[in-house]
C-alpha cells in the first residue's frame, strides 16, 4: 500500500531538534565512553547539522563506507571488547553517528529515533540514579513527541507535547503491571564484568582510617524498621570483627571462624530492611546482632553478615536482629586468638593493667572493664578527628601523653588493655547511630557514622559489647558527627539542628530528596525477585513462579489495557469556546419568553425580533448583539469583554410591557 | 470473490455519506512496527541480562506505548464521517479530480490518507472543530465511458507510525469520461446553408448592442465587463443570419475504427460548441437533436462517451 507520509520531505526543524536531542542523550556517556568515540559522534552530528543548510556536504557512498570502517577500527582499538556493555555502547554511539550522515529520507528518521530509545537504555547500564533517570525520561518524552510529529503532516510542537504526555500516562498502567510481574532472573544471561573500588568500612583497622571515613557525608546505607525502632544506644551496625593486632593495626585474622556460636536472646526480633550503597566488598551490615539473615548471604562465626557477591550496586535486603543477644560459646582456639598480644607492649602499659588487676576481683572481669572505662572518662582524654601522629610506642603515647584520639584509638587500646588483663577481647567495626528522615519512615546511616567498638568475653554473659568511646564522649552515641564542621575545628562537632531557617529549609529539602531517592531504589532499581515475591504475597499469591507468573502477567496486562481503554471511552467535557455556549444560553432565554429563533437566523435578526417583542429590553439586546458580533466575528484580542457579555446575558429580563 | 465477500467494506449511502464503523477497520503493524518490536526485544534482553530495573521500566513503557498505539491508531479512523462528492466529467487521458469532504469532529484526526486503489494518495491533518474539510483526489487517466472507481481506502498511521489502520469504502460515484477529442475536421454544412431571413439579435456574427439579461441567456453571451462596472447583467446581441443547425454525422467522421470515429465526433462537438452554432449529433445508436449550450454539449459528449456500452 502506498504511503504518502513517507514521501513527504524531511521536516527540517524536526530533524534539527532530533540531532540536538541525541547529543543531549549521549552526553552522560562522557563518563563511560572513550573520548574519541564521543568526538566521532559529535563530529557526525555537527556535520549533519551543517548539511541541513548545505545539503551538498552530505558524504557520498564511498566516503560513508570509509567512515564506517574507520568507526569500527576506532571501536575495536579504544574499547575493551571483552566488556560487552562498553563495546556495545561504543558501537551504538558510532552507528548512530553514521546513521545521521546517511539520513536522507523520512524513514531514516524513524530508525534514528528508535536508536535514540536504545541509547537511553545504555545510559541505565552505567548509572541508575534517580536524577539521571529524570533527565532521560525528559529525553524519552522529547523523542516520543518527535516520533508523533513525524507521523503527521503539520507539526505543532505544543499540541504534540500534550498528546505525548497523555500517551505516556495511558501507557503507565501496562508498563507498571509488566514491570511488577515480569520474572526477574537471579543471574545474568551472559557474562557481566564488574568493577569498582571499595569504599566504606574495610576488614582492617589502622589508626586514622575510620577517622578519615568519618569526614565523608556520603550515605553508607538506609534502614527502614518494620515495627519497632531500637534505642540510640542499641544502634550498633555490626561489620567485620577484628582479632589480630600488632599494636597499631587490627585485622580479621588468618583463621576465619566457620562455626556459628550459639546465641541466646529473649526472642524479640527487630525487623528491618537495609539499602546498602555499593561498597565493592562482601560485607553487609546488620543491627547488632543479626539472628535472621537475608537470602544470598551468610553469618560468619563472628556474627558478621557476608554477602555471596561483592556489593557493586545498591543492594536492598531484609534482616532481623535481637539487641539483647548473648554470644555464648568460646572455643580454646578462639580464647587464644582473643588474647594474642603484639610482640612489644611497653612496661608502663603493663604496669597500669597490673595496678587495675590488683584493685579488682579476678573472678569479676566486669570490675576491671569498669576500671578501664573510668580511666578513659576521668583522665583528660579528648575525642577528636585530628589526634596528631603517634610516634614510637603508639599505645603508650596515646594512653599517657597525647590522650587525643578517635574511636579506633579508644577501641584498639581498650581491647589491648583487656587482653593484658587476661580478658579475651576483640574489635568490631561498623557504624553507630543514624538519622531519621522526617519525610519518610527510614533512617540514614552515613560514612561519618563509621565506628569501632570492642567486645569482651565474660563468663556466663558471653561476648559483651563495650564501647570505650562512649566513656570519653557519651554524646557520640546519641548524636551523629557533623563532618563539615568537624573538619575545620579538629574537635568533633555533632549534628545539632540549629542552623536557622534557611539551613532548616535546606535540610528539609535534602531529607526529601533522600526519601525520593530511597523510594526510587526500593521500588525500581532494587526491585529484585525477592521483593517481587514479597509484593505478590501481599496479594495472596505465594510462591508464584514460571507459568503462574506468566498467567498473572497476562491477566494483569489485560486488566491494565482494559482500564486505559475504559478511561479513554469516557467522554470528556472539552474546554469549549465560551461564546457559542453563551449564545445558546441567550437563545434558551428567548425561547422560554416565546421568541422564535430558528437556527438559520443570525444574531442581528434574532435580536431585532426579540427587541420588537420586548421593547423594554431593546437596549440590552442591542448591547448583547454588539458584544457578541464583535467577539464572534472579530479578532481574538477583542475577547476581553467576554465577562461583560456574560453579565449582560445573565441579567437580561424579558417582560412583556 | 469469496475473499471479497469476507472483507468488511463500508458502504457509502446514495447521498455519498459514509461513517467509518468501528468494525470495518483493519489494523496491522507497519515495517516500523516490526523494527520497533525487534528493538523492544533487544532492549528486554539487555535489561534482563544486566538485571537493570530502570532499563526494564523503559522497555515496558515503550511496549505500553506501542500497545496503546493500537487503540489510538484505530480511534483516529473510527467514526470518521465523510462525503464522497464525486468527480466532474473529464476527457479520456485527463486526470480527474474526485472530491471528498471530511467532517471535522471534537478531536483532531491527523495524517488521514485517502486513496483510490489506483490513484495517488492524498494526505491531510483533519483539525478539531466543526464543519467540513474538502479534498480533491487526483485520479489516474481512464478510457471513455462511465468509469466505476475502485474502493476508496482511508488509511492512518498516526500517532506512532508503528501500525497502519485502514478502511475500505465502496462508493458508487462513477466518473463519466468523455472520449478524447481527435484531429480537427470539417463536417459538411460547416460553411454555408445560411437562411436568408435575418433575425435581429439572434444571429452570431456582428455585435449590435446590449439588452437586459433574461433568465436563460447563455453565460458566454453575457457582457461581464459591464457587470463588473456595476451596470447589472446585460446580454450582448449579435446580428447576422441565424445559422441552420449543423449536423455532426457518424457517416462523415473520418477514421477507420469506432474509437477514431468517436474521437473525431467529439472534436466536432467541441468545435461547433466553441463557434456558438447550433448542432446536432447522429450516431448509429441514436440522434441528439440540434441545440446549443453547455447542457447540450454534455449530452452530446455523454452520448459519445457511452457509445457501445449498455448505458446508452
């Protein structure tokens, strides 16, 4: 069948808009693609833009072939072909550039718009943030309205944009239903290479590394509690547990514990969901101490959560914890590990511990713990982000001379003091605290909440959490650190919400953005098979898989399509021209008064006839006629008097005189 | 024929009006529709492979749009009311102009394509509003006779171009095609046989004056210049001898075969009409008595156009 649309000339303005739009859509790839690829694309785009004015410079067939070969060579030499994602994106970018150079007919524009949609998809493979998604969505709206414009004769941008938005809204129900019900695979279809540096807590503690982390305002993870929220002093987010030390460095130790010790609690579990920012490591965090682990992870012998895969992208998981836990068992091997000392411990430190041992009952190790904590709180210890450098015997210097330190100083030295006293102890790193987002029901834990604390082994009590930082700076447990202020002051400054109205507004906006961002992650980016299952369970569809899911998908889609169809069938009261409606109102009034106004009579005649029947109203009728004729047959600018006309028609009284 | 019977064709009423019914519309993907489907499949593969949910969402959104486009494309045709006005008679080898009027409705109907199965397509955006929008379809040249046009096909691809919806309209508005005029020739009696009794003002040679227009005067005799000057309608009077009617006779027409003769006769009719001399037509199928004027000319040409067909 002949297609007249395809034979229309290329709409030049539409093409210009498309070229610029494609440039805007490829721009975020500057972070991913080799600059040469982008240079190739933008040169092609510029070439085509200039060719809009001078069609003579469009490349011929041979030049185009040469360019194609050149582009392929460029892709092969600039891109690691093993990374399918990157190679594919680079190929798409150069292909799109080449397509622009051979764009001569209307049908080529169709294909170019299609490639534009694919380009948007490739952006998501690198960045799934809400902000980029918003930008790309605007791009899709623009692409779509260009596509609509391409399929009509006269292009009217404003009308098209409105139609496009209406189309998008009516496409949403189906898109959402399919999105929620489409089966999610657990692994990729083919190899997906991953990369990314490790950020956040690591399984090693050197003096200063947590302090440096604390200077970052970045979000470590967000938590949503399902029913009860733990108290501030229970908000310890457990990460790796460190056993080995040389006096300055603490590390996990070479013999990872495999067996899970027994745990005793009162059975009341706090249920929550964590959305972890990418870390590049296997560690997951959970409220101290996790008793219900999320799938695709395991609890190691230290009750630390370890994921099956490195966390390279945001990850949401659900877990449950019991804050009143008791980790009971302590094997002989563990006891030895928990008592190891560095090769050199200064005599001054030993003397201090011996003094404490003398003063306390050796059967009650908690007395000695108390002694040590008192030492930290009674002496002039300062909790600071800039403790200065420790030379020589770091331990001795810190405990007796500088007395300035951050949580790792206190946790490290406290654990060592306990070991010297014969009390098994270890260091736990993780996060402590968190801030509640007032606009959403979730908590935000930042890198500045990174923390280190200790656990000591007490018979019958088991591993007992002791946080020496709390002895030095009790406010640390209640409040979060304000990294921006702490950086300048050296002294740790806590977050206090007293920064005036403007600051309050800013903080509010930031919290709102945080809430939206988490929602985007939980409902879109992090919508995994597990979350899908949870959702289906809410509808009573337990364990829906394979065929069942396919049937649900079909029924859901059918419902969505029917819904949109039914809504589209509802007759809309259109925003009509008010003038004819007003005229109808006048005719209705006249008719009731007995004036005949057949449809073939114009306003002049009707008003004349009416004025004859009602001489008293003749002035009013003349005025109405003048206004109506003026606006109905005049220019649009004269429509200001529409209110006056309405008033006159409403006030018109027809009484037989 | 069975296939044609199965086809859903909208019948145009005797007055030429038709409304495209919801059940008469065909819809199939276009070439772009298939390309788009392939694109969606690729996008889905990418989304699934990289377990990328925003990509999933984008893919499903585009799929939703394509799915809705089925409805929107169909709706662009449904309920479209049009009037087939028909085409004025034309000569063979000429392009006829078939007039179709489309009725505007509350919502716009962009990119409506009108086409007879063997004519050039016409494309238009029908705006929202009231009233009608008229469009001429250029017909391809046809041989003489009463020519039936094929079905009128109304097509649209709006809004996304992924689908084509179309509807067949059977519209019974045949076009009369006059024979192609042949070479000039002179029928006998062209030069002379003038009657002697002159009839003032009824001749056709020398201008003698004007008189007031009387209904029925030929438009070619009206003095349009004086009308334009605001002097009302006047008819020009000519003196001279009233010509005896010229008989255009089949027997005299040059040419070997029937078609050649018909062409020659058509030429003679046109010439006689141009000269303003009353003429009559004689063919083996009948006689058109002598007269003058556009209606008479039409009768003669129609007689020739339908020569040899059942219509005569």
